């Protein structure tokens, strides 16, 4: 009996997927076998039809390849201007993603899905640009050739002997909402080449001799047709699942072979593979684990792993399922996957076993409906010997059987005590309760014994004539029969419940391990942290030693996370895994003599590492479920390592960009601020030298003062640059001394006396301010930079205000001006190195305020900027009145 109710988790996943699809744009791919078949032409024709119907269609990027007929279709359609990019000294045209998102049409045409963008673009690949467009709700039409699909790239290279470097992940093709195949016979395509409709004549002749040879085109055409058919078949399966279609659609052949621990399964797999090759149909190898089945012994488990691995090596898809009975589980799986043919092995046991365990082959044939069933005989002699070896007597749990017998005895004593109070048939309930308890505690065998002993004890002690198995009342025969059947059913159902419970706990443990690992990996930022977490998870789940290696650097493998390096015996296996990107070691067909199993950690761009597992128990091997768990963990681990690598690359790129920005800002600022005072000094000095006799004394004094001012300005610039370098290097030691803040302010005002002639200074420095432990020279630099900044942005005649007061355990100093103020979005950024407010040409190098922040923070204080309500800006910094290393008490 099967449960036909829909899986609530599957329904929820389906609803969530529908919601995601509704919010995203639709992707339509015009798919072809090679350039020149007419993909772009077909895309433009479809776009023109929609445009005539009033649909907002825009061309984002189309490559017409100098074909007049394609140019003609472009005319009349709205087109986004391309983005010009300078790449390796050449100016090239690229798709403008930002302009497309801003325009947001209903349908956008973006040619050449597999195109690689020029450096400096938002994304490295055009398919990533299209993904952004789809996420924004824009429908996209695009084109793609079969050789650009990632999974077919090596196949195409093997056929054509020409590698194709631009690829698109299979998921992009598989998740497309619509794929339109644009097909053209090879002879017609070659004719188009000769006519110059694909490439210019000279290039066309080379293409015909290489990539566009007729044999290559035939192979590419077959690949494109098969890929399209596979996609249509996947859509049919999705439709069947969404609409719960149980009947088989024989639109294409799909084979299913049943695999188990029997040695004849290997012959079944090979026969099924030959049949699938003849029919050119996909093959699935299915292992059914029955709920009531016992745990396989090591020999059976090893043989099952070998059979499943053989099926996988022969190209079959390996699957596992569970069920209460074999035929129902197989048919449920077959109907779900639209399987048309099932291949099973011919039973070799005697007919008598079918009465006890069920004739699953005959049951399968009887219930298969419109699915064909093929029964293939295996090697009877090998199967018989293997069965004999498999049925070696296992140790009998005598203690469990003795406990079951003892519990029946205790139940008999209890029944003897309550017999005068109840009718004899009511005592049956006591024995049935005992059977349930034995089944829950000791399993199927002891519970069957308890059932038989309970029936015998009830007949012997509580049914007249007492002390014999004779029955005087024929009604008790029915009681005995029902009691026996009920006990057996209870023991069987209890055993199944226990099996379900064990399987559920195993699934829960695997799911919990994956969920926990997934959550932890998302928050980790370094490779070593990711590897350490993954090692701990795998070691706890599988009781094994675990190694995670990064790709070799200069021939040496890098061990990620804590732990000792693998043994030298593993070196050859590790090298093979990195070279071939396939699993190797124990439990595989490659170098199986090594005790460690190694799995490659694969991502889209290649291999990011290798995962090694060696069970701690001697002679233990990984089961298929453990291997599946490992592959799932390996996928998550590879993704996390790739994310860390991308984060490192992004940080490196960010640092490079920031370094370049700072370099440009420094060169721009220094070149301007150096050249201006130098030019003034040079001009004034030349006038003094050349026209000293003609210049009046007042003019000479002005020129000298100008030279002095500009020299002082130049000196401050050089000092600031040196101070910034020393601050970043941490090379400025603090020489703290208790000083009144008004003395420091006075020294700075004296230095700026000649600059403050047009700006009256309003100083509000109360006499009761406590002295503060500071490095006087450094705080003078802070005030000097703040005053210099105020002078640059204050209009002539406006005052500059300096105030100070105490707030708690800090001394506050403020420098305010009456200038234009600071844009709100610049209040935080003005303290960054080389940052200058846009549109304010009077800005300096952009390091003065950065030096102020560095010095103040070095003293343990804070600095901030704000706009005044009456106009202008105010800079406010605090200095702690408790100085570490000078005095542990507040300064008063």
C-alpha cells in the first residue's frame, strides 16, 4: 500500500520556485549548432513582430557581423548606445548594463550570451549581466551556440580539435524559460559561408577547412538537437510532477535497472547498459532499501557499492529509494521519472520462498501497467556461491531470546494472579502487551518467539483441560489463531517502525550535519576557518580522519585548517585527483589500494581543493549513503572555498583600486600644491633679483613676504606628508606633558598671525580649564591644520572662533568658521586620506584633516565635523583628561 498524498515539502518548494519565477524576467535563448545558422536573424524577426504589437522592445547589444539582412532588421527598433571601453590599446564596444537597467524595457535583446566582458566591466561574463536584467524583471532574448555550453565544451573540442574558451554554465541554459532551436543543414551552412554571409571570404575559406568541416557540423548539429531534446524531456518531467501525472508518456525511452548486493546485479547493469546504448536512452540504476530489511553485512555492503559504482562508471544515473515492499517502491520511482522499461534479475531461489517473502518479480509484472518489464537471468553458479557465502551463520542473540522467554513467564505469573477476576480471553491482552514490549526492545525474532510462547502458555495454563495442549472448547481455537496472527503482525509492524525510526534518525543526522555546515560556512571568511569547520563536521559524522588540501603551490600541497599532512602514500592519489578532477583512492576504481578516499572540490572555474577521508575503524569502508553525504559536503565546501578566493580577489582588486586612487590623488594634490608655491616663489624671487633697483621698498617687502608665505606653505605641505607617513607607520611616539590648552592655542595663533590679518579670531578659553596631558607639538599641528582649513573656506572679514570647555573626563576644543559649510554626505569622508570635497577648488592635498584624526586618536580622543545652524562649519575634537602612562587619575 502506498501513500498517494503529495509531499508537503515538495509543494512548498514548488510554490516558492513559482514566486521567484514570477518576480524575475523571462529568458528566451535562440539556440544553434554553430555561427551563421541564423540565431541573431531569428531573434530580431521575433522582436520586430512583438514591436508591431506594441511591446516595448529594445536592442541592448546585437552583433550583426556585417550582414546586410541583419542590419535591415535592426532598423526601426529602439537601440541602447554601446559602452566604449579601452582594452589593450583598442577601443571596443560593450553592452551597457547600467543603461539597460535604467531604461527597463519589457524585452531587451542581448546577443552572444557566452561573451566575455572587457576588464573593468561590472561582471566578467555577459550571462551575469543578463542575470541582473532578469532579477530586475526585464525579459531577455539572447543567442547561444552549442559549443559554449560548459558540459559540452570538452566534447566539442574533441570533435572539432578546436578549444572554445567562452562557456556558459549549464544551469543558465536549463533555467531558461524558452529555448528556440535555430537549425540549418550542414550543406546549407557551408553554402552560406562560401557566399560570404557568415564571414568575409578569406576568413570563410579558413573556417571551412577547420571548424566548419561537414563532419564537425554534423556532430554539432546532433549535439544541439540532443541538448534541446533533453531540455524538452526535463520540461515534460517537471510538468508530470507539478500535475501529479502517474501514467507513462512514451515520448522517449527511459530505462531503469534494479541493483542490489547480488553478484548477478553486475550482469544486469551491463545488459541494461547495452540496451540503453542500442535505444540511445538514459539509464538509471536503482537500489531499493526495504523498511523491514536488515542491515547488510560487510560483504553484501561492499558488493552493493561495487555494483552501484559499476553502474555509475557505465554512465548510468545512480539513485536510491526506500519502501515497505519492493514492487511498489520501484513502480513509484519509475512513474515519477517517466520510465518506460524496467530491468530486473530472474529469481534463483525456490518457489517456497515466494510464499513467505513474496514474489516481487511476479508482483512487479502484474502491477507494472504500461511499463515494460525485462527479466534477465544471471550467473546462477556465481549467485549461488555468493548466496552461500552471504548466508554464513550469524551469531544468534541468545540473551534477547532468553529475555523474551522470561518476560512471557512473568506475564504468565501475572495472568495466574488475576485469572479469578477476568474471563480467560481477557488474559490474551497481557500476552499481546508483552509481545509489543519485546518487539520494541529486542526486535523481530524475539517477538515472534514471545508470540508463540504466549499462545502456548495461554493454552497450557488457562484453557481447560489445564496442563495440556488439548482444547475442550472449540471457540478457543479461534482465540489462539487470532492471538497468534495478531502477535506476528504486531512484531512485524513494530520492527518496521523501528526500521523507519533508524532510517529517519540517519536522514535527520545527515540533514542536520549539512544544515549546520551550511550555516557555519556562510559566516566564515578565510580558507583555514572553512576547512577547520568542515573537517570537524565530517570527522564527527563519519568517525574518520579528514584532510582538506588547496591546489599545489610550486609542487607542494597546502593543508588547510588544523591537522597533520597526509602520508606520502597518498601523494600519487592526490596528484591524480588534481590532474583528472575525479575521485580516487579507497572505495573507487582508481588506486583503490590507498586507505584514504580523495574527492575533488570542483567549482565552475575548475578545482579549488581536494577532500581526503580515512575511516578510523580498521577495514571500514564508506557506504553509498556516506559517499553521497560526502559529495554534498564537498559541494558546499568547494563553494565556500571559492567564495573565500573570490573575496580575496575582490579585496585585492579593491586595494589595487584604492592604491591607484590614492596615488592619483596624491600626485594631483602634490603636483598642484607644490607647483603653485614654487611658481610664486620663483616669480617673486626673479622680480627681486632682476628689478631690485627699480622696485620700491614696499614692493620689495611684499615680494619677500610672499616668498616667506609660500615657503611656509610649502613647508607645511612637506611636513603633513611626512606626518601622514609616520602616522601610518606608527612611528610617532607621544611625549605627553601637562599643558594648558590656551598656551598651545596661543603658539598656533602666533604662527598664523600674518594669515589672520583679514580674519578676527574669537577665542573662548575659560581660565579654569584644567591642564591636559598631551604632546604639545602634535596638538599644535592639529590646531594649525584646522585653522588653515578654516582660512581657506572663510570669506574675507569673517571671524574664526576657537572655543574650549570641559565635558566629563574630556577636554573639548572647537574651531568654527563662517564659510559655505560641508555637504552632509561629506561629513564623515573629509577625514579620509587625499579626500577633497568635489566642487571646492580651494581644497588642499586632502591630508590635513586625516593627520588631525590620526593625532587625536593617538591621544585617545575623537574628532568630528558638523555644520552650524548660523552658517559655516565647526570641527570639534576631544582630549582625555586621564592620560595612560602619565597619570592614572583625572587631571585637575
